[in-house]
C-alpha cells in the first residue's frame, strides 16, 4: 500500500484516482444505461483530447486534423464488424451474398482485396493503431524534417482532414460513402447492443483511458517530457544542444494519432456505426476545444473538458433545439476568455489556493490561545537581525 501511495505521489496521479472513482463507481451508480452509454461515447473523444495535450500542450504543435486518426481507427473496427454482419446467410437477398450491402448497391461483385484481412480480429485491432500511426508518421516526418510548424502545420492537418473526407465520400462502393458503415451489431458473435455489453464496453473504455493517461503521465515526468517542454519554449536552444527536434515532434504526433485511433475504435463499438462526419475539419476543431476547455497542459483536465463540452452539447440540443449552437458557442468563448488555461488552470489558480488558505485558517483556529501566543512570540524571536546605520552587527532595530 505504501509503495502504491508513493507511486501515485511520484507521478502526481491523485487527480487521476478521483477521476477513476467518478467514472468507474459514481456514474454507473447514478445514471441509467442510456445516459451511461452517452458518457462512454464522450470518453472516446477524450482519447483525442489527451493526445492533443501531449502534442499541443507539451510539444507545442497544434494539430487541427485529429479527427482523421479518430476516423481511421473507427473505420478499421467498422470494417471488421461490417464483414461479420455481411455473412452469406444475412445477405442472401443481395445480388452478391457475402459482401457489405453498400458494395452490392454499387454493383461491386467481389470483396476488395484490402478488405479481406479485416476478417481477422487481431489484424483489425492492430490496424486500429498502426494505420493512424503510419499516416501520422508520413505527414509529420515530411513536415517536421523540413521545419514546417506553427500555423502552417495546423493548416496542413486541416487539408489532410479535408482530403480524407472527400476520399471516403467519393469511394462510396468501398467505404459506404456519406452514409458510412451502419448496422454493426456483433463482435465475434457477441451482441454489442445488449445492456450487459454496453456496461462491459463502458468499463473497457474507462480502463483504456486510465492506462493511456498513466502512459502519457509517465512520458511527461521522464526526460522526454522535459525535452518536450524545452522544445516548446526554446526550440532552437534544444536543437543547438544536439537533439533532433524533428524526431521528438514526430514521436509525439504519432502517439496522439495512436490514442485517437483507439478512441475511434471504441466509438464504433459503443455506437454501432462510423461515418465521414467524424473525419472532417469541424469535428477536428471540436476536439481541440475539448483540450482547450479542460486545459491543454492537463491530461485529467482534458477528460473533464470533454465531458463538460459534450454534456452541454447534449443538454442544449435537447432543451433548446433552435438555440443550442449559439449556446455552445457562448460556452466556448466564455470559458476560453475567462479561463485561458482551462478548467485545470482554474483549479490550480483559484481552488487550490483557497483550499490551502482555508485549511490553514482552520488549523490556526484549532490551536489554543496561549499556544498561539507562544508560537507568535517564537516567530518574533527568530526574526533575523537587521543592521542599520550606526548599529553594531546583530543588534535588533527597535520599532518606534
């Protein structure tokens, strides 16, 4: 127990413990399965948010195309589930049984070669991480090795998101087009639509999210994390010290892409579909807002920011269907203007000092009056001697 406590204190994971209790205990007891499934969907976006904390908050690289990696991970999982749902018995009414329905609608008579490996669950799970990471490596290596960064890199990631969206929509016969992949029901015969399956998927999502935060926190507290901060603030100085800055940026960007891919796969499992609406520019910018609201330097804060923004989005859209977009815009603008460092910055600058001051006041109030007077007297006696003009060294200056 002492070793666990020391480990938590070393990596500053106390806030993560509170978050885990909230997600794993409080919310499942307080919410019905429908609302809990919504929270599970929100948590899949949190994978993208913590990846942005690493690449933007620590690495100093703003990416406006993280939805691409979220979508690629989601599509990799959706291809596996769609193939399972397209067995010859279920698709016997099609012109070509045994292929996804959208392929049959587009006069494709044979399963494309790049779809065949996704019949294997291990291959699909590997693709969830490898495919987004590979694309991230290609983009980041090409850009960072040429020292392209800042706003130019952000615009390039937006262009990548737009290209991927157009590509997915244009290749309707292979990707499902604008409708995406729907009717995803089972995973190896396991019905993911039942209440018990939703609980299991929710806890799997929470467990993977906690592990991801622990991994990122380990990186932050390591030498690599120190170099990322130094690189963000003084990139030229780090480069002149002999480090290859481009490699650090590539690694961080690939890490964020892998986390986004995991989130996309979990989204597909919990929601039961994947479409290009999660790949474009707009969802990518929303994901940046999650990290900004929570605090781009805080992993746990990014999770809270994701939950807050999505919960507000759901509440406003249900209660004010005609005004919810304006209300969400007001929420974003208000939070970012009032709290530039997000919820985590508010906690550190306001709540923590207030709590420490209150604890100190309670401690002083609990001390008996004679003991408090003795403490104040001891504090006066231990004041350092002050030398003044014409006074010998060590003589205390008397007050008037």
